[in-house]
C-alpha cells in the first residue's frame, strides 16, 4: 500500500511541473538540436524576416535565446 501511495505522490509531483510552449516569431522548420557541454543549440531553416539559418541556445530545452545566424548576410539575393 505504501508503495502505491508513493507512486501516486511521485506522479502528481511530476505532473505539477509543466511548461508553456515558447513562441518564437520566426518561421522555423527542419529544426535540429545539438548538445555541447551544458548547453543545447538549435538550428533551423527559415524563410522570412531573418538571414539564413538562425542559431538559438538553451540550458533547459524550454527557454531559448537567439544568439545569431550561421549565414548572417544573404548576399546572393542582391
């Protein structure tokens, strides 16, 4: 009985920790996430309002920081 109660309380505690999906105002597709040390880096394809291949960083996979672009200038379009 104690084991069942322990499982129930553990499950309830795990459910209490929820996250809201972050909204990033960019059209990001083909997402790839890579871990390097204690950080995660995300790259993706983009189609508007941004140079090529944005790079974002997170330490918890929930909060993402835009740190730049791997292709900062799209000079072939001029």
